[in-house]
């Protein structure tokens, strides 16, 4: 049986008052990789655990999988997560925790785009990044693949499959190494909403962040395992240090190889002439219902971009529309031998509301 490792990540920020009134500020990128024995068995355990955790606090289960954002409206959010983690912990093999911890004194500014310079035989006007730029413009976007790379020395490629929340970014050697070593990976758009292992990683991230804040503890090796006592010695911690910079910094302006690893079927949303902006759509109950429906079909949801996404279409994907203009766009692609299955999002939402 192939083990699944689900990975999610987020920014980690702390501000504190130091001596003489000086304000301290710390930023890191933190990731969690949850390792389970098999997808189907864990999926069943996840749903039972989440249902039980929600029921304890009198909350009706609306979705198959929950991310931290889904629970923000409840004052018991962290208590729900704690209860869920308590119940699900026996079904988890390992919890791998990753965090960046760089010394700015050793390398003031990391070098970047070295392969680009060599490939084009040019001298770059800006060949370094500050650590703030590296974190916010690169690492926070692509940290799931860096987490996967960090544990490949301890894994056998033919025994695991990485399930990662969607990431993006410029090419780095860490991603190349994961591919060269033959590790299987699947990328899930909104993975923490549609995949039980990635969802669990997201919830463990929230719990770790919350507990460290309550205990006023730093994000360092010796504080991580005590903050997650439910897992005992299942917790492993991996700092990402200066010595790892050559592998994780962008080496070229080419994008990472992501599209062919996207989980299908994809439910492509065609907005048509809708005046609703993308962020409003993604934060709506309607969108969340679609994500839940897609997850039941082992699929994912993505807004369609005519400029780049048509090459990523696969047979069996869906064209989702909100209004007639969106429907017409999908039908135009069907005429061009792109056999999208038409999907009226309004009907799905209407059915969901009547349940």
C-alpha cells in the first residue's frame, strides 16, 4: 500500500516587545506534512473524526473537508480543531514540521537566478534577494514542494505519494530534485478544502501556531514536539537553514513544472460577463459547495484562464458556468473539440440549499 503525505504551508508571524521598548518582529514560512498509510482508509477516519468534533460543539457538518478558514465563524474554532486532532491522531503515521530559520549575518542577501545568468550569458543587474523578498515573493508561494524535497532523503520514492496544496513560483533545484528522484506528486487546488490529508495538515498548522502563541514560545526545534503532545514521538521537525539556500532559491525566471501534476477532473469555472470578482466568488458559499462536490469526485476547482488553461484541459473535465455568457464560452470550446462537460453551478447551489 502506498502511503500518502499531504502538505500545506503558511506564513508565520510574531511581534513582541523587547527590552527598552524596542519592537521585535519575526517572520518565517512554516509547513506541515502529514503521513498516512492509505488514502481511502484515512478518508473514512477523517470524516468520522470531523463529524464527531463538530457534533461535540453542536455544529452541523456542511462540508466533507474543513480548512481553518471554514471554522473562523465559530468561537470554538481552536477547540474543534483540538478535538479533531485528538480523535484522528491514531490514524496518522508521522507529522513532519518545516520552518525557515535563516541567519542574515552569514549570508546578507541570497544569490538568485544563477542559471538564468549562465544560460543567457549575462550579468544580472540584481542577482540577490533580501530575506524579506525571498520569503514573501518566493518561499511562501512554493513551500509545499520545498517541504517535500526536505524529506526525500528519508523516504523511498516507490512507497509514497505527495499530495500538495497548489503552489507556484520560479524554478528552484528542490523541485527538480523531487522530480528526478521519481517521487509521485499530485497538486490539489484549494487542497485544504478537498483532500483529507492536506486538510489535516492545514488544521495541524493552525493548532501549532495557536499553541505556540498561547504559550509565548518561539518557533524553534525544542518547542515544536511539546506543542503537539497528541502525536508524541510521531512529530519530526526540520529547520530550513542557510545551507539549504542553493536548493530553494529561484535559479531561473521560468515557472516551476506544475500543470501536469494537477489533480483531475478539474471543474473549470467560466465567469463569462459576470461582474463578480474572483476573490468574492472564492469566498462564497456557492464556490465552497462546488469544491465539496468536486472533492466527492476526487476533483478540484479552478477559475478558467483562456490565455493559459486550455492546454491543461483533460478529457473528463467540467466547464462550470454561472450565467449564459459563461455557458456560451464553454460550448464554443466544445465545438473546437474540447469536450467539456457542462455544469450549471446555480443548480448545484440550489440543491445544496434544499438539503
